[in-house]
C-alpha cells in the first residue's frame, strides 16, 4: 500500500483508490482529491470526510444528461428543452473557455431555476457519485493531489454522503459485472475484491471508521419517493410561431418542441400570417424562406416594420445554404438562420440561443 502523504503529488505512480479514500475519510478531510491518468481526471470533493460531489473530465455533460434524462420520467421539468438550455449555458467546447466545475454549477442552476428541488439534486449527486467512483476504484496508476480549498466552496452544498456506503455499492457492482474487461478486473480485484493478501486488505478497516465519522447530513434514501413526487415550481411557457406552407414541417416542429415548455402556433398560410402573429404575440418566430405568394424575407421585413416585432427573434428556416441567402437574412434583420433538414437538438439550441 502506498505510504505517500495524501497532500503530495507525484507523476504516474501505482494507485490504491481504496487506500486514498480511507485516509480521507478517517482524517475527516475537507477539500478536493484530484486524480489524473493521461487526459482524464477525477475530482472527489469532501467535507469533514463526507462526499459532497464527484465527477470526471471525460464527457461530463453526457453523464449528467443521461442521469437527468432518467430523472425526467419523475420530474417533468427536466425535459429535453431544459437539458439543452443547461448545456448551452455551461458546456464549453475547449479548455480555453472552460467553466470551473461547470457540471456542478449546472446542477445549482437547475435548482435555482426551480427545475428540480434541493433534495432531488442531492439524489442526482448520489447517483452520479456511484458511477464516477465505480470507474475511479478500477484505476491502477496515475497521479494525485489534495487541495483543502476548492472552487466548490462558494456554491450551494446539497448533501454529505457516506463514502463507505458508496464504495461498498461500487464494489458490489464491480463484482457482479460479468463483462468487465480483464484489465479492469485486475485493477479492482487487487484493491476491492481480494481478501487473501494482508497488505491489500489493510484499507478495509479504515473505511469502517464507525463512530469516528459524523452522521450523514441528509437521509436521502428514506425520503426518495417523497422527493420525486414533490411538484416543482411551474415554468413560464414560451410561445413559438411557426410559419411554413408544409404541414409536414409544421408537425415536425411541434413534435420537437415539447408542450411542457412551449406553446406552438402553426401557420401554413403566409398571407394570413401577420394577423395570426399579432394575435398570438410569440416570443420567437420560425419563418420558412420559400413559400408561395409571399417570400419569407419579405414577411420578415414586414414584421420588423411593426413596432411590436422590432426585437422579436425571427429565425429563417430554409434548405438554402448559400452566402447570398444568408446575406438576405441579415438585410431584413433576421435573428438567425436554420438549415433544413435539422434535428431536434439543433432546433432547441437555436430557440434557446435567442429566448434563453
């Protein structure tokens, strides 16, 4: 077992994840353990020896989104529109524009905006921790450091979880998997499963610290059902006007824009569009470029002349991708340009870019 002090940092040594966690728990440490293996890192945040959050750098928003998607079955406000809006705000494409603890800040935002309750956030964090720590326990080598001060200190804490219980859960999961690759089995087995070598089982008593650890601040499991059944504060519904002579396109857009977040007004007659838009007062307009009797650019220009729609986002929807068409859109002061065919994700990103 490694005897290196927990606060030190060395490049690519043999790692004993259970030993590291046991030391932190028994010392009732507060701070962040960061472990690095090449291009991937793990961050484990603790307060008084209890886990407050865990994440890894590999596709963090895919992991968060998958858990939110499962929770959306019990929490309707976590629909695809909400999740896309969250990712637009917090997910970045490169390190130079990265947001510190972006995934945790995204969870805080979901709570602040009443898309989920604090107790639901605590349950989400527990489920994320189980998945993150399961991969962490399989590590065999890397480097690590422990910092007593973290950027999470200024953010809301939703829970303090018992590391021992989570580790035991991860151990059971690792043992039960029939399709674990040999390399992972070896990494987990020598530190998690094996009980034949005394030097490898020494961390186990440290994890069972019993009275040395404070009681968990939140009893998450006991109130799990009540947390999911609680009704979050309702959100405002955005009105989206869709103008297109194709009923198929209109139906697709309505299908893409979930009713829990959007009220969709479908308009397939461009000549009558102006009056219908005046009545519905939309937050955003999706406008087809190629329509009979009235060109989409002309209609956009008419709308911009009306005082009520001077600043309303208008998105031109078209199959044309040429420079001239985009230039026309700028001339009539269109807010954006959406090219057909488009996916639900592309539509939602465009919508929330302009009304979020």
